[in-house]
C-alpha cells in the first residue's frame, strides 16, 4: 500500500524503460503514483500516460517558472513556449476534472527567478483560488520561497488538510508553523541523506506525512530516482518515528485516501 504522490514520469529519462519502471514500482508495493505536470504540453502528456497504466494518477500543474515563460529547455520535461495563459489552462483542467486527482505542481520558485517574485505570487494566488473552486488537493512547490508560500496559503482560506507542501525546505520555525497549521508534507527518498527531511519528519505528525519521489530527481542512490524507491522513505520514517514500517505504510495509505480519494 505504498504511494508516490509526486513524480515526473514524462521526463525524457523514462522514455526508454517506463514499462520496467512501472513494473518495479508494483513489485515494491506501490498502489498509486501521481504523475505531476508542469505546463500545458506536459499536462497533456500526463493525461496520455494515465490511460496506459492503471497505477498512475494525474496531478496537473503550472510550474511557477513555466508560467512566466522563462523555463529552461534543458529540464528534460515537455516544454511550453511563452507565458502560460492561466485562464485557458484552468478551462482545460475543468474539462478534464474527472481525470485529475490533484492540482500541482504549482507555487513559487525564488532560486532561479527571484526577480519575478510579485508576478509569481499573483499567479500562485490565482491558482489557489481556482483550486478552491474545483475542490481538488493542491501540491505546492516553494523552493527558497517557503515563507511567502506559507503566508499566501494562510491568507487564502484554502482547506489546509488538502494542501501538500512538496519537498518543503523551510527553516525550522516555518516547519513548525506549517505543521501546527495542519498542512501535509511529502517526504522524498533522499531523506536517507538529508538531515533537513529527517528534521521535518520529526516535527510533523505522521498523520500529516505522505511519500513522494520527485522522480527523476532526489534519488537516495547515485543516478535516477524512481517510484520503487519509496521503500527507502518508509524505512527512514519508521526509524525516526520509532514504529514499524508496517505501521508507517498503513498510516500514510490512510493519509493518501483521506486527501486524494
């Protein structure tokens, strides 16, 4: 009953062996993988993929840098040229509402384009408002923008129990605030290496934790990440929480059902 709530299986690193990747995920015990889109082209690829594999679910998004029309051509994901028309993409989401499990990834990214903070904030607010209307869970990216993302979410009246802070790397006091406020967090397999995610797992209640890979990134091993590696996150979470892996799996599966189903 393992789940990966955030993976980029449309990435070119999966173009030659996706069947094998899916089979390894199933053998590892995964029951659901949310494939995350980042722009119009990618979102359409995601919808194509979920028709081919019953284990896959669609999480359609508008990545903050893509929204600005400033994304690099070297990410390995399907690209969109130019500024994204948010309202047009929202219409597409509504049209495919029954095929969508979540909205994401969306949010803020100040690592690469801190010079566009205000536009990113405006776009994020529009996406939050839209997500509230269609009543879907929201998966949030907040690289080097954790405080602003938290503040925008707090002022938006969105249901906190339906918000997942993906790979949240805010400072300890922000982690505590977000956990106390009731937001959910998704933990990647790189937790085995990074103390930050170990700290996050200590701070957040298990009832607010989920597992993700962010495949092909954040692998616990050299090379590409993939959904089967969720098992590594489970082992580390169990160690930190001082309970069995079976208990962790059961609770995270319940969390997944409560949020997404």
